[in-house]
C-alpha cells in the first residue's frame, strides 16, 4: 500500500470518527487538507473519486448510482442548492446527497481544499460554485 493511500485512509477514519452531524463537511475537508489532500474530483453517476494529495494521486471507486444506459437529468441549480442545504443541516446521508445531486443534473464536482471552494458541473458546461467555511473547532 502506498503512503498516499495510508495517509488518506488514516485521515478518512479520523474525519468519520469526529465529524459533527451538522456542518460536517468543513470538518471532513480540514481533516483531509491537514493530511495533504489538496483537491478532490468526484464523477457522477459513477461515484469515482480522485484524491490529489501531496504524496500522490489516489482513486476510489464506489458503487455507481446508475447502471447501463440512463438519461442525464437537466442541470437544476435550485435543486442542487436544496440538496446542499439538506446535507449541511445533517438531514441526509452522503449517498442521499450524491443521489440528489445527480437528480439535479450534476455530473461531477471539484473540491479545492486549499481555497475552500466546491464547483459543481452539469454536462452542458453549467457550473455552480460555493465557498465553504473553514472548520473553527480544534
């Protein structure tokens, strides 16, 4: 196992153990950033994650949201914002958030852990960008 994978797994375990239910993403992001992760590239509906880290890139493949052929939902920024606020309030699981994002037409998103920005993409060049706050605990 590479040092990049070990660092990422350790950070993910720390983040899951201490992540608050409400506002958990800034905690997760800060934990990963401190472990040397600089950005995360998510691809939907495949649920593939590319972590760019100071120790090297790591890819993770989760179960996809769809299989076979599927129509891509149209990009709907309002529905995406609802999915974001629901998740931020601790009222959904991460998989619920991914499914709601996909239904809102998101085909991918990039997390810039250094500048604390997340950019969501539709398949026709649509974008929605949102800053997230620095974690203020510990």
